[in-house]
C-alpha cells in the first residue's frame, strides 16, 4: 500500500470531497458535521502516515496526475519537507475535535456546518500546497487555503472580526497576486511550470526578470508568513478568530509562507542561476527585527490571544532568520522549528480557548488565579510557555540552539545575540502569564465556580502539551530526519 | 531599452495598468474602490500572462477545418482561466465582508472605520 | 502629501518593472521558451492524445485537470465563505437589501429579459456541451447560465425566482463541480490505474468524450448555481 503512487492524489482528493460534502451530511444541530469532519480528517491522517513512512524508506517520490509525464502533466512530489503534512493533519484533527464544544458557543447554529467545511478546505489547501511539485498548482492551493482562512477569521460575526478579515483579505490578495506574477515570470523565462523542470532551465536566462521573479515570489510568501514590516494583518486576525482557528492559523497557515520560501530556495539554489546573498541578508535582518519587535509588543498585551499573536510574529522571525542565514545548521533549526512552533502555539491557543470558553475572560487580569479552578488546562499552557521560551527538555530549545549555531557558522554573531535577546523578552511575558494564572487572586471572589474544560477540549490540549515535551526529549531525531533535505537544498544541481 | 520595450509593448501596458490599480488600492478611501483597484491589478497580471503566449500571425488553438499553423500557445489561456475564477471568488468574499461591515458600522470609508476602532 | 509619496513610489516601481519587461524574450516571436517547450507539445499532440480539438480545453481538463479541480474548489470555497459570512447573523440590524425588489425594472427590461431567456439558456447549454470542439466549455457556459439566473431574479417576483434554484437539492448541486471532477478522476483510477486518466487509443475515444462532457456539465451547472447563490445571498435572500 505504501508504494502505491496514486495515494498522493487520493490524499488530497478525500479531504476535498469530505469538505464540500459537509453541509450535505449535516443536520440542524451541527453535531453530525463535527463527526463527519473528525472522520474525514482521521482518514487523511492515516494516509499521511503511509506517505511519511514511504519517504523514510525510499526518499523523495512523485506522482504525475493523469498518467502523463512531467512537465506536461501536473506532478505531485513528496520529499522530506513534505513530511510537514504530519503536523497539518495532527493539528487539524485536534482543532476539529476541540471545536465540538467551542463552535456552538462561538458561532450561530446555521454557520456550524460551514465552519467545518471551511476548516477542512483550509487543511486541504495546505496539504496540497505541501505536496505539489507544480508552480501553478501551488498558486491554486494557496488561494484555497487563503480564502477559507479569511472566512474563518470573520465567521464569529463580530464587527471587529469582519474588519480584521477584510484587512487580511486585501493584504493576502495582493500577496497572492505577487506570487502569480512571479510564477508568470518564471514561465516566461523557462516555458515550464514544473518546479524541477524550471530549476534545470533557469541557468542562462535574462537577469532582470529572474531577479524580479524571485523577488515577487519572496514578497508574496513573506506577507503570508507575516514578516516585518508586512505583519500588520496578523495580530487582529489571529486574536479575533475562534480559538481553534487561531491555532490553525498561527500554527499552520503562516508556515505556508515559510514552506513557499523553501520551495523558492530549492529552485534558486538548485539552478545556481541566481545569487541570493542580498535577499538572504534582507531576510536575516527582517527576521531579527521581527523577533525583537514581536516579543516587545507581546509584553504589553493584556489580551491573552493578542499576546500569543505577537509571539507568532516573533517566532516567524526566528524561522525566517534561520532561512536567511543559509547555513546548514540554521536551515535545519528553522525547518524543525516550523514543526515545533506549530505544536507549541497550538497548545497555547487551544489552552487559551479552553480558558476563554469556561470563564468568558480574555485578559490576564480577568484570568488571574485560574490555575486553581482549571489545573489541567493551566498546566498544559505552562508547558507550552516553557517550550516557547526554549528551556530544555522542551520542544523549543534545540531548534533555537541550531539557529544560533547557524548564525555563528555564517560568521554573523550579532544575530545570535538577537536570538538570545528575543528569548529573554519571551521569558518575561510568559512569566507574566504563568504568574497571573497561579499566583494572583481571582478577581471576583463571589463569582460562580469555574469547572475544568470538557473532555473534547481538554484532551487535545493535553496531547499537544505532551508532544511538546516528547519532541524536546526526542532531541536530535527530527533534526537528523530533515538533514538530507537541507543538504540537497544547499547543493546546486551538478554540484556547482 | 526603449527599442526592446516597444517590441514588448503588451507587457509594458500591463505594467502601467498594474501601477494604476495599485494606486487605487493605496489611495482610495472607500473599501469597494480599494477592491476595484485590486481587480485592476489582477487583470493586469492576467493580461501579462496571456500576452506571453501570443505568436505573430497566430491562429486560435482550435484544430479542425480551416485552422492553420502557427497557433497561439494554449497554456497561458488555461492559466488565466483559473486566475479569473480565483479573482472572482476573492471579490465575492470581499464584497460580502463589505456588506457586513456596512450593516454593522454604517460606513465603508477606511478612515471613518479606523476612527471607530 | 500621501498622494505625492505614493505616486513617486509607483513611478519607481513602474520603471523597475518596465526594465524587467524589456529584458523578457520578445513578444510574439516563435522562439520564446513558453512556445517551444511545453506549449509546442500540447499543440502537436493535443488533439490526438486527448480527443479534444480545442487545445485549451484539453489543457484544462486533461493535461492540467488537477489545476481545474483546484479551481472549482476555489469557487466552491468562495460560496461556502459567503454563506458563512452572510447567513446566520445574530444582530437585529439585519434587513435584507430591498433595493433589489424596490426598484421595479421597467416593462421594457422585463419583457426583453423574459423573451431572451430561453435563447440564452440554449446558447449556454450549447457552449457547455461543445467545449471540446469549439471555443467554450464549462466555465464559459456556466457563467452565461449564472448570469441568466441573476437576470431573471431581477425581473421576476420572489416566488418565481426562488424556484430557479431547487431548494431541496441545492446543497448537493452547488458542489457538483468538484464532485463530478473527482468522480471522473476516480473512475480513471479504478478503470485504468491512474487518477484522472483519459485513455488515448482511438477506439475508446467516445468514452473520453463522454467523460469530458460530464465534467463540463458539472462545471457549468455547478458554476452557475454558485454565482446565482452568491448573488441571492448578497441580496439578502436564502
């Protein structure tokens, strides 16, 4: 079964069909659409396991749809970076499970089936983005995931949500257009849309359009990743969206920008046709600024989700800085941080969602002392907080260590300093948070007792917190998994 | 450069159109006008991509009786068909959000909305 | 002030882009990479391999059919998004946009639309079904069909225009485009071992034609219903 090539196509088609059929199978209570969504996502996750096992055994593999030969048909390609489908499936499934009690409280009943539809479409778009080997297909899947993301931000119906969604939409649409323009330019230069084919044909093409193509692609993906100074859409959008949606947006959707950049890098380094040092320098600086600025703004937020949203900007800064340093260590650290930050941020957002759901409070002052009444949830959030600061043996430590090593390896120690400075700032605001949860007195002593969150909300949070610890203990394992892909990335075709 | 630009006049025209659209997105206050600017930008990119496929004295790529070589490249046309549908979809969602903002805030001017926030 | 700054920025951007455009392979020449590489293959082998004389259709449905599946998914996503944003609203400030019904179209408009409707319908169906022979296809015909339903919604009263989209099965019909596409793709997988595989031999040409036409119908009807539903939702009706 693992070697059956068309599995790649089915892997994308099944969540797609499941998503569009959700309103058809749903009933008036919304309960059935939840069950259907869980079922679809479980099947998809099972298929992803099979695909990842195959890439572990054989290395990268591909499948051309329709029985054609690439580049005449569309090629789906699964390499080590595509193993990130694991985190998409995992987070998607947990967010859907979490929504069982969360959605009826946050949304009107008529919207619930469409909530699950949009969530499944978002996940389908991301899965397609990760496994495609064709540039235009990449654009189409970007649009699927972006459109569903815009709608999911607005779905709660609040005034602020709709405005945040509109701002997100305009910036997202411009960035998608930039990506399309870049794809068009690459097509004009090489006559092909297949990534591997384009890589082999880029050498010797006109210089100005080549630079413009990569600039346009990078600009588009950096808006999607919310890199400074193109991050302004993120805080409102991620803070106002329903919490499971925030987990998916911060954990997965912004990483699409990073993965897009990785694919661009594969083409640029692989062809050897373009010198990316200027771009890398810019990305490294912007990443460093994002780290410090994101952490700095997070310190001053009282609303817990706003704080987490700024923290996302800061962590994206780490990853982009790792990409820009372009050394083996930093790229490995950055790639694994994509995975680890997704786990950590999802723990934090789902945990915060559980707190908000049970208490109705969103601010640190309002949530003071919650550690007593909701011990499990708060413990999970604390684990997430420790992970994101990067204290061993949690998930956040090793990747940041590798990025810092990469900075030293590339001969730019100032960026290692930025990394440590950012970590200190993060430390401050997470201490604030843990302090508020455990050591402050609750606001109204006479308020009705708050219970621990229901199981469908609690279990995903606990699973994620456990994974944060496990990923930290596993240590070098994921890093050595991604190493061949990074080595391949940095070596141009033909070894020149 | 002017010589080369004159040869690629279609591409140059799409650049001008793109900048006009971007100007509208940045400077117009009304949300719908911003979005129309985005549509102009999208049209400019589509025009650019289709123009990539044009061949001198080319015929439409429909084989059948009376068709003669050379034919125009069919691939860009397929690409922008998808692109147009994507642009329409984004516009539909944007306009729905504008409708909701209008109903809840009573205004769709960006500066008034920013003040109200 | 802001305007002057924007204009300077845009002029700079335009100059950069124009420089890029000047360096591209010359427009209209037959030596450009797009024309000599993949495009040439499609033109040369398209009709014989795919059974469709319209090479653009064979690119859309056959060679790059997965892109088109993604595209119909985008439009269905837009519909789901519009439904999620515009229906089930909580606030009481919601009144349906009665501008559509308050301004009654003139007698001339009503008459012309109602007289032309059957002809537009026939032409739309013709365009959908003949996408692989003449210019046209599912999207083109579907847009015409959708525009027809919108025009009729404007001139007919509420009771009759609501009947234009069947209410019971609308949840299935609105997603029929991706469903049909995937169904044909799975059929290719089960029958010949590859997803979205169209047999290339001469004898199986009628089957290929049926598969193509089914996809076109799915796209046409699905697209029309999506457009019509988005319009009606924006007008405040279910």
